[in-house]
C-alpha cells in the first residue's frame, strides 16, 4: 500500500490555490472548492482570463453526469487529426488517465461510420467482457503449447508476451466478427501478422479500453486536510471479490490483470514481467484462496509506478476537434480583357473606354517588376477607391507607371461587403476574375460563435464586436498588429505590412491587454470590445458547460470549439507548371453574424474578386482557405497519488476496492490558428495577346425573300489554351509576327520544333467581325477577299446579322474576327451563296467551298502494306484444279521481281455517287535481308497472330522425356520408405545421364 505524504499533499494544494486564486489564502469552508466567476468588466492583466471566464477548477457540486453519448455521424467526412480516437494511437494514448476512464473516441461497431465519445460495446457484449476475456486468455495460453518454455530458456521474454497478445487478439477478432461483420472489423482493425501491426495493435488497445470501461469508473474522493474538505478526482477499480460467484470473481480478476499488464506492455513498453508467469501465479492463488487480489494489487502497483513516471512533469494538450475535410467551395476563374459584362444599354458608353484600355496592352508587355503583381494596382480609382489604408500611389495606375517605389500589397484585408460591387483597375487592359461561394468547414456543434450565442440572438453591438475580433485574428495572422509603449495592441493603420479595408479598421480601447492569436480567449478582457457581449456568453467555461454532456472534467472535453476568423484567397504564380510560391493573401471577412444589413452575404453566399495585380503572360492559381482558430486545453497532473485502498478514505463507491487519485492542473486555454483549404487550386490560363480564332459562319436564307439572308457567327474552337495553325506567310495579318515572337519567347518553346509558317490563336473577347465578299467568279485564294461587305459589332454579345444581297448574283462570303486589342483572325470557311428568283419562285443555293491551291504532287507508286485489304471470292479460295477446269492456273499470285506490268485490276464503286475507281496491282514477294539464314517464312517479318503453330526442338523434347522418367522413378521410390533415399539418388543419376545424352544429340 502506498503511503500518503500529507505534508507534501498540503503543499501541492497550496500551490494549486495560489494558481487558482492568486494567493494561498484558503476559501471559506462554506465555499470550499468553489470559485465564483469573475464579474469584472474592466481590463484584465496579461495572462488573466478576463471577464465572464470562470475558474477552470470551478466544479459546482450540482453538476450531474449525463450518460448521453457524444457522436460524430459519418466520420469519414471529417478531418479527425486532432481527436483522441482509435484511428490515431498516439493521441488515443496521450493521456493514460483519459484512456483508462474511457474519455476517448471509438468507432461504433454497430454503425462503423460513426465515432462515439466514451463508447461502450452493446450491452449484451459489454456485460460479458470479463467472461470473454477470461475465456480468450485460457485459449490463447493453450495456443502457445510449449513454445513459450523454449523462448523463456532463450531469454526471449518479449517474444512470449507478443505471442500471448497476438493469439488473444485473434480470438477477440473472431468473436467480434461473429457478433458484427467481418467487413466492419477488418475495415477498422485490419489483420496483420504481428501484434504491433496497426490493426492488431489497435484492436488490443480497444479491448483493453472496454475492460477498463467495465471495471474502472472516474469519480471524486472527499478528503479533508487542515480542516478543509476537498473533492479530488479518482479512478475507482471494482472489487473482484464482490463480483458474485467464484467463477465471476476469477473472470473479473483475469480481465483486470490482462488489461493492466498489456496496457503497460503496449503503452510503456514494460518488459520486466512475463504474462504466462503472472497468469500461472493468478490461477495458483485462486486455487488456494478463492481470490487473487494479491496478484492484482502487485500488478496495479506496477501500473501506478509507470503512470507516475509517465505523468511526472508532463504537459498534456487536449486538442479534441474535428472539421469537414472535403472541398466545400467551388471557385471559377477566368482571364478577362476589359469589362466582361456589358448590357445593350452600356454598349455605346463602354465601347470606346474598352478599346482604349485594350490599346494600353502594348505598355503592359514589357513590365518586369515584381511589384506589378504585389503593389497597390488594385482598384480603378487613384487612391484605390478610397477603401484601403496605406499610401496611395502617385500619378495613376497604368502599365506605364513605375511601381518599384509603391508600397507592397502582399497581404490585404477586405470586408465581404466591399466585394458586393465590381472593383477593378480600368487603366489595366486585363485582369483575372475569381467567383466563389463560401461554406464553413466548422460543424455547428463545434462552432463557438453558434453554441455561445444568446438564446435571443446577438445584438448589433455583439455582431460588431465579433467582426472586430475576426479582424484582430486576421491582422495577427498576417503580422499586422503592433504594440504601443504602454502595451496596447494597435492595428497596422499605416498599412506597412497589411492593407486593411477601412470598414474593418478600429482601434481597441486604451489600457487593453496585448492581443496574441495563440491566446485568443484573452480577447474577451479587452475593455472596449467586451461591452458588446451579453455577460457570460463568450467565456470558454460557458462553451464547455453547454457541450459537456458526458462528464464534468474539462481537460477531457470531447470537443474544444472552433471559431471562423474569415477566408483567405491565396494567389500563386505558376512557372513551367511549378508553383512559384504564394504571392498574395487576400483576407475576406466572414459574413456569419454580419452586422451589415445591406447587401449582406449569407454564410454560403457568393463573392467575386477582380484581380488586376497580375503580369502579362503569366499563369496564376487561386485557392480559397478558411482561417480557423482551434481551441486547445493544456494541463498536467500536479499530484498523482498511487494505488490506495478505499479503507484509507471515505469510499464513494462501496463496490470499489482500490483507486488512483490525481489532481489536474487548471486548464490553460490557447488556440492554434490555421488556414484550411476549402477549394482546390484553380489555375487561370495566362492572358497573352494573340490573334483570336475565326468564327464559324452559318448562312440562313429567309423563305420567299430574294434579297436578304441571316448570318450567324459561332465559336469555332472550344479549347482554352492557344492552338497552333500553319498559314502561309502571304496570308498573315498585321500584328501576327510580334504576337508569335512574344508567345514563343514567353512559353520557352524550342525554335527547331516550330515551322516557319506556324501561328498561335486563342479564344479571345471580340470587338467585331468583318464580313468579306466576292461577287461573280469564284476566288482562288484568301487575297481575293479584299472588299469589306459588313462589320458586325459583337461587344454586346450580338452574333446575328441580317444583310442585303442581290437576287440571281453569285456571292462568296468569308469572315475574320477582330479581338478587342485589334488583332485579326485567320479567314473563316468560304460560303457560296446565291438566291435564285425564277419568275417569282425563290430558292437558295448555299454551299461551303474550298479555295483552289497549288496541286499536291503525288507519288506514282505507293506500297500498301496494311492499308489495303482484299478478300478472295469463293472460287478463288479453291485449290488450283486441273488445267481444263475452272480456277486460276498460276499456283502463285506473286510476280517476278523484274516484272513491271500489273496482273490484277480491282474496281471500287461508290454506293453513294456511283463513281468508279480502278486499282492496278502487282504483287511481288519481298524477302527479308536481315539474316542470310532466314527462309521464305521469317518470324522477324511477321506478327504473333499470324503464327499458326510451333513445336519444340529435338533437344528440348528429349529433356522433357527425361524429366517425365525421373518423376515416375521418384514415385516408385516413395512406396518403400526404408530404401527411399538410396532409390531417389539412383533416379537423380539417371536423370543427369539422360539430359547429357540429349545435349550430345
């Protein structure tokens, strides 16, 4: 029995009181053990918890343990990396007290998609866990046979324990597979060859956890020291003697000893004992005394010692939290020239401005400064539309401005309300448009903002405070908080590191504690901000009191709460398909609980961001992240009192025999702020000013009308990337050469793979489509299309044109597209159009024609190989008959190598047109010259499918016969076991001799 050092324990309690109360002064007996929540609404000193935060050691006596289990439904949809759960053994075992008290997460074997905190197997199985453990132990020891004795002689103690545990786990696996399904158990606990295989190791720990859950309960012990009564947490261990029948006592003892022994073995790598020895001693004790409490006490003392060594001076962190892991948000990106959305009413007003912006493109091609993508070239007005803090760039924002001296804009904070209207730089001819919806990764039950909201909802002042808090978190994340001489936090008002939307700017009240994101609960002690909250609703204790449905010890909280600080659009430049790193982070405030009533986004509402801070011809990618603060609770065990008998203290549980007492330290709340990706990286193709594709022209005549036709223009290419075409230089248009040269240089293309006449085209925004015409005689090439018939303005999206023509006149039409930057496309296909009016009978003749070009010189002779397939007619398939019968006389279709006259004619008739074409064929047999030894049939000159048969060589067949003879000989030898060895040797000699003869042949 472990002696309690009352003097040391009293000193420990004084240290705890000093941490909790600020001094070692004892509370009055009437309020012993209770510390009322602070009601102060003023400033708090650094390190204090602030107003509304009750003391972490405050445990009201009326708190009841509710048996409702906390669950995570469809756990596969969540990121579980912070949970103390069976899927992460290191966190599962991080706090051995929490593990033994079953304050961990396990999969629900009846519904394996769910995780349950404090899980217990279904009642019929859970109630038999001691019985089944004893049964499986007996069978596992039997499975060992006498193997363990040899291992013990060889000093392989660990190997013996490994085998016992492995055999035991296999019994448990089979049992659970029968009770549930093999698929379920295999999925959660995949079978392995060793006990330390992941699945076997996890299954052993799970079963040990369930044994502890059945036989150990977390409770409190009342102790009185120096006249003061304290409630000290403890783990009560059930007394096996009170289990019922002798068989039930033995089963319970075996189960607890197995759990204690192998928990130490797996958790602490404790190897000073061999389980078969402990098990033999246990059975011996039962046969003599009808109990084995002496064996149980001995092993529990060893467990107590291991726990004390492990917990001494160790800081534990409860990180229990989970969030959705799948991408919840989709973002769409596109590269745009000028304003993309123009209504018909806006055409006249915007056409000129748009074309002027496009002309500025020439100034943008030569810019090389990094500041072009990280400067204040953001919004269309000088001064950035007056919404950002910081120094405004002088003299305009165009591509011809020197940006080297401009302040950086690598980090920006924007109010989501500011993005409700398009904001872009009109002096720049191009920009990237990012459209996105927003959905939080934080489950409602984990969201501090939702759980802690007042029943009547948040006031407008509270909403503003939340928005300010989120701004502080973002500023701190981006390095935008400074500290004044008196220690007050000051947001970066000058925009030296972070440019902030003025609607988000605020200055905390004087005498406010320094703000640190990692300790963001201290925020609630900010004097000027706390006034916006209803008293008590934002203290961490309030959150935990609302979610603690299982137990009252906050260091074992099943989930600690999360808080959304907003969203971050991370922008990277891509070079040769490799990310050049994040160039900018654009923070967008969270619309949740927005105090704004106009144009307010819902939590899943969309937003659009116009990014004009890009370089010409560069690729960019964008990813939307959520900025999330995860609450964590740090604690340690200030005092751990080893194994005690309940006789030494007032037993709160009369069925318990022993207990461990421990005193956790006050919880130190902190927070980890991280960016969680909520959308995949979305690549934006670079904007490069290259010519557009021609449109696809469709001509539609009007019924009964002899002088008008409709022309419809559609996109010809649906490829986003530039496409290469080979066009003779005689037909090149103005600007093609410079565009081609820039594209080749910018893309790093190898000139030797580029043909002289290659040009690249891409789908581009168009300003107009030019229609060319030729009357009368058919044109011969593109140069004949000189006369412009019509110009169609397509800036507003109109792609139809009604044109007038003369009846009974032959027309040829073709088009060129013109981009907003003035580059022309190649010539479209050519339409032949004629409206025939024959005495009032009107009918159209519309066709697509090809222009004539220089004839292509073709080869007179072409070798067909596999290009031509001929099947013989029925009579041609018959063998060559006698000379006077029907059939071919020549036994071969091949002509002599010197023959030049074709012997066969094949006529092909088109089923559609009836036209005929004749093929004059001559067949010559071409022999391979690769090897002089090859005959007429050459394997090197044929395909596998044409080889009809194969046969082994004589030596190979000979050796196969030798092997068959040896097999028959060895079969005969097996009939007489006494002469088997001699007989088999003779067979082997015969086999060797036979194979040697085959080689000689």
